[in-house]
């Protein structure tokens, strides 16, 4: 039997040391693993965005689609019946009042002319001339009588102080002078009527004998300065009196027309501020409400719902040069102010949420999310009026995630 060089007691001592070290390492590994798992399971503060509760002005507005339109549109119609020449003007062409000739209307074809019709027309002219002569003679007689009555009245006035005439006779002479003067004015009117009847009889004869004469051509001129908006009858054709030919207006004289729901139109007042957005420029245009039409009308929405709407008209307030590019019937969006307060307590609308019938919000207090009930007022979509539940300077959580509850640990997110 071989004998070991190392004593038995020394061998046992080294075995005990190696087993203890192995146990310590094993226990250390398990403790570290448990600590790591515990640290991983520990809840971390939830990063959130915050916003302060402040005081400031609040304006509540109604946002609707609208369109521009020229305030005064003039529809030019044919003044007489006849053959209209082709209209050379196009939409957008400028015209000047009483200068630009829009079109020319010539009389139509003459009716069949016989000796009887011509004799009747000439007889009408002779009768009109005779009536004019009679009116002229009547006027001369009235002037003579008036002159005599005026002279008598002048003599009576000069002798009235001497008491040579009674008051009754004096008043009668004065009344006679006034009546004679009125007869002169009536005679002048009758002479004008007779002159008109003579011209009318001559025009009727001219229409029969020379319808295409230069005197029978009618030039249709622009009634106002502006530009042509729409040509309704362009080609040459026979038109009747009153036929619409084209529209004229001033593009610089624009107004904004918006169809507002009747329940919102009740809150709009004349002179209210209006912002015109989405018109094609960088900044909104300022306008004022000029008129709220009293009658509503029914309009079917895109969803098939019948709505009662009211037309609200607004005037642009000192539009810039860039706004001159706007034309008739351009689409815009109008924001009409219906309520305004200069100093109210405001909270961002993104910090509020519904819980039953109440509005709630989370405020930040010492790293904790504290749920609060808020009594709200009016809102413009971005900010909401706070009546009770918050005070100026409070930090509220913006769009809090679902994991945030009352008492949750939160930390402000750093916005870069």
C-alpha cells in the first residue's frame, strides 16, 4: 500500500476552502440576478409633456367655408328688340362707364309697308303737330293772362295801405294771380308732352320707312367701370328687349359670403371680427361682418343631413396688394368671432379628457400625477376657459397616456 506524501489533515483543509469559494460565487451570482430582475421590474417615471395654466384673452369663433363675390353686379340687358351684333368682349376685359360700347343693336326687318299704313303714320304726325301748336297757343294765352293778373296784384299791393280796396277783393286778386301762374306752368308741361308725342310719331314712321337708318341704331354702353364677368349672349342674333347680354362688376369691390348654421348665426353680431383663411396667401385677411340675412334656408350636407343655414356677409378690412388676386366666387374659410373675453384662466384643450359627465386633467405635483376635476367654460379648440379646479401656474399633462393614473410617477419630457 502506497503512502501519500501530503498529510491527510492538510488535504482536507484545502478541500474546505475550495468548496466555500464556490458557494460564495454561486450565492453572489444569484443575488446579482435577483437584484437585476428587481431593478428591471421596478416602475420608472413616465415621461410626459406639460403645459402651464395661464391667464389671457380668449376668442370663440365659428369656422365655415365661404366664397368671395363682387358686391355690385350689373346685368346689362338689351334696351330694345332687334338684330344684335357680335359681342367682341371677353370675361376679364376692362370697361369704362358711358364710354365702352358693349354691342350695337339694329332694328329688325321692316314690316310690309303699304300706302294705308304710311298715311296713318303721317296722319299721326300731323295730329301731333297740331296738338303741339294748340299747346303752344294755350301757353301764350296763359302767359298773357298771368301777366295781366300780376300787374293787377302789383297795383293792389301798392294801394292797400290807403284803404281803397277791401280785404276780400284783395285776396281774390292775389288768388287770381297765383292761378294764372299755375296755368302757365301747366301749359309748359303740356307743350313738353306735345313735343314728345311729335317725336314718338316721327320715330314710328321712321321704323316703317327706314329701319336701318343711322338714327335707329342703338349703342349699348357700359353702365359702370369695371370688367366683364360673364358674357351670356356672344354671337350675333335677334334679341328681344330685356334679354341679358353680359355681367359687369368691379373685382376690387369684394365681399365674403359664408353659409353659417342658424344656431351659430344667432350669436354673431354686426361688426364682429372675421379672419379669412385658406385664401391662397400666407397670413389671414381681416374682415368685419356687415350683414346677417334674416331668412335661413335648408341645405343638405355631404352626409345627407338637412341643415338650416344663414348667409353672413363680411367686408374686407384694408386688404393688402396680394389680396387683389382674389376674384369672384373664390373659395375661402372664414372664422367669425362670436364671443371674446380679455382676461380668463386658460388651460390647453389637449390636457382635458372626459370621465363620465365631468372634465378631468392630470396636474404635476412633486413628480406625481394628480387627477383633478375641472369646471370648464368656453373653448376655441386650442385653449379652454377654466372656471374652477385649477389655478394660474399649475402644470398639467398634455395628452396623458393610458398608463398614467392618479399618483403615478411622471417626469417632464425634454422637448428638443
